[in-house]
C-alpha cells in the first residue's frame, strides 16, 4: 500500500500539503513575524506535548501575539495530523504568524493569525553515529538578542549550518564573548571532569525541550551535571561534547574544528544517555498525552 499523501493543517482546514497556500502579504513571509515548534512523534504519539506547547505559548507571549487555540484545540489538531498522515514515527512542524493585513506595515500589530502545521517523515541519522559520532565546527554567534523566542527568523542559523556542511561537518557550535551558547539547531552539553555542563538558559539561548530530557535522564542515571557558563577553553578541552534536539535526539560530537574530542569516539556519558533516552521513549508510550 502506498503511503498516504502528506496532509497539512491551515487555518482550520486539513488539505494536501501540495495545495496549501498563504497570502504573499503574510507577516511571517514579509517580516519573519512568526514563531514555530517542532515536535517528535513516536509510534503515533507526540513526544512531550505539554512541554512543546508551553514553549510555543512563551514565544507567542514574547512577540505579543494572542494564542489562536486553547489546549484542547491544539490536541485535536495534533491528533488529526498524526492520523491523517498514517501515524508511526514522524514529526510535526507548527508555525503561527501574525497573518496578512492590508499591506507591508510594521505597526500597529494586527490581531490576525496564520496557523500552519504539517507532518514530515522521521529523519534518518547518518550511518555510523554510534561508532563515529559527528564533527562540528565553531563560529561566533551572530544572532539577535532574543534567541529564547523560537522565531522563524533563522537566516544566521541557516548560514552557519551551511558553513558546517561546507567544512564537511554536521553542526556549528556558536560562541559569544568567549562563551558557548548553543548549536544552530540544538542544545550543546560538555563533559568536563565527569560532570555534564550545560549553559544556563537566557535570552541568548533557546530553552530546549530535549535539553530538559537530557537533564532528567542524567539525574536518573547518576551522571553528575551542572548548569553553568562554558568557556571556549572548556569546550575545546572537553572529554565529551553532546548535542540534543527534537529531531536528532542526543548525538555525540567526536571532532571539533578538525581535532578529536576526547578519544575521538563516542564516549561513555553519551552511551549512558542514549540508552536512557531510548528507554524513556518506550516508557512514555504507555502514558496519556
């Protein structure tokens, strides 16, 4: 049987993704006046639904945009999208913009919405992650001052990810004023002296939903951790570096700017967290969402 055609949600309707259209005057298109979320779905069940939508609400509040649905509305939209796209392992991308008003006017802020969501196939990680890990490069963090808002204005992230691709790497770790902030689309964690260090949440860092899972699993598995500023020197001398995100879960960084991290192979802290993460996903499969 052929897989179902991708179905999306757009302003109250479910329709084939290829037929979805928005106005060219939409403020998300003109100004990047929009926020978004990406949520994994495992076995037809959304992963950490409450945490993802809590972050969406924080982003909406930060840009002074009224939430277009209540919790039951978001849940029904999520359920319908999963069912209409065949369930299984996939991800949901959700974007809320300030909609289309009469023209290209930055202010006043209109009370309009464009709500768009679609499902994508679960991304397959490159083979050999467990034995080879991934390579990263570093670069200065050029982004704006409100990285805690999950804004669609991602041009700096796009350009730095391309810089990683051009260098034969899988990610870019960003540095600001001599301190590690995060990767272009992931939280960065650094193992130093047996302690897993993660930068503190601030306006310079997106509060990661997978980050909180890593912290929970570290506590449960007995891996010491600390939330603290991480210097560039600590990053470069780390025993292990990990990145965590919704679509890449927890990955080991084994080379940084062409030099090995620790032994140059995925380390024991990553293996412990990877095993715990897989067990956590199985346990969540029996819990209501």
